[in-house]
C-alpha cells in the first residue's frame, strides 16, 4: 500500500463499522465529527479526491473486468444529491450511472424486493450509484410494516423473522456480487435531528429551495427514534468483511463530501485497475498506423508533434521525416 492509500485508509478508518459489532448510532457516531479539519482545508482535499477518482475511474473503464456499486443511505435532507454532484463532478459521465429509488411501482411490487435494484447494477468498468438502495427494504419498510402487505408477500414470509431473513439475503447477495467482481461500497450519511430541522426550515424560508420541501418529510420526521433503531440494527447486521458500512458525519456537508470521495477512492485504489497491455499483433497495427499518419504530415510540420513535444529527437520515424522532406522539396 503506497503512502496516499495508507493515508486515506487512516482517514476513513473511524467511519467504518467493524463487522460483527453492535452499533448504536447515538453512542458510536457523532454527526458533527470532522477529524480536526476546517472547511477552508476541505476545498483542496475534495479537489484532490475528485481528481483521484477521475484517474481511477478511467482505469476501471479501460480494464473492463470489475465494477463498483456505491449505496448512499440517509434520512431526508441528509445531503445525498449534493454529495453525488460534488464527488462525481470530475469523472466521465459515460462511466457512471445514478439511480434514485422512490416508492415502488405496481410492476416492481409484482416482483421480489431486490428485483428493481438488480436491474440497475453496474456493468463491468462502470460505477453505479444508488441514491437510496435495497436497504430501504429494511428501513422504510420496517418503520412502516404496512408496506410488507403492499409487497404481496405470502403470509409465511411476513413472520417475525422477516428482518433477520432479509439481512441474511442482502449479505448473501452482496457476497455474490463481490465474488463476481463488483465491489459494494455502502455509505450512511449520519445527520443529527437538529440539523435536519434546520435544513427543512431553510427549504421553507428560501424561495429557490421551496421545490425541495415536502410535508411528507416532516411527517416522516415524527418517526425519528424508530429510524435510529432501524439504522442501528441494519448497520450491525449488514456490515460485512466484503461490504462494510461507513457512517459519514453529515451535519457539515463539505466534510461528508470529502469522506465519501475518500471511501470511493480507497475502494478503487484497492481494486488497482490497470490499462490493458496490447498484444504484439496489435502493436504491429499501431506501428503501421503511425507510419501512415506520419507520412501525411504537411510541409513544415513535425511528423509526430506529440513525440516531438515530449523531447524525442527528430520527431518521428525516418520514413516519415524522409517523405515529409520530399513533399517540402516538391513544393519549393
């Protein structure tokens, strides 16, 4: 592990939920934690993280053997949209797809509860982001168990052990994805109750943010304690060695974005994707194409401007230089 990877690992270490540990959010994770950083320091850190992600995403796409799934969970106003927008600002949009999961449709309710998430998984070489994820099935559905009825489950599948069974099924599914070359990165943006209240008021007070406000969000806030219990149990049951959870302090948006970028960068650095090495046959094709392009150099131009600009003596092959010279002589 190089120095930068080790530094990132140390930075995100306190955010990782140790597999097998018993989590209590209010006791174990502070939504205002910022690792001693100040906001002015965070601007450059985020810029560096975005640049690192861009480099590794390009390598991931080129290698085309592995994919990454980033699952973002948070309560309303937790900052998921802004985190995605800032963290992924420098990557190639062709290599990233974002899926937001709202209330399931009638078609989705006619299938098993993981069906709609399976359809949005990344391809090899891609990063997929779930804005809310399959964990809604043990969070919202648990806090509002009437949703189990809407899912058309047979009666025996709605028994008391339904949550323990879903934790096991989700863990097994994520293990399956990991075994097949798809990393699962799970981030919970941990927002305090007071910060959520402030952000809701901001959405009401600022006209340009009115569109974000929903009265349903305030009604859902009444279930705060139930959600804290559901999150705590979910983190305890589903943080695994192959797909651990990271609890990111979300009261400071700038710090949450730095943390999320660091977690994703650490995953990509661990994969360490490489550009493919071309075969000798392909190299011969490259040499042939290069000669042809060099022969087309106009009068007065370097046969290979890129090579010339990088300090190579002569700028091109003998054939290219000779033909370019001949063209110049013919026009003189």
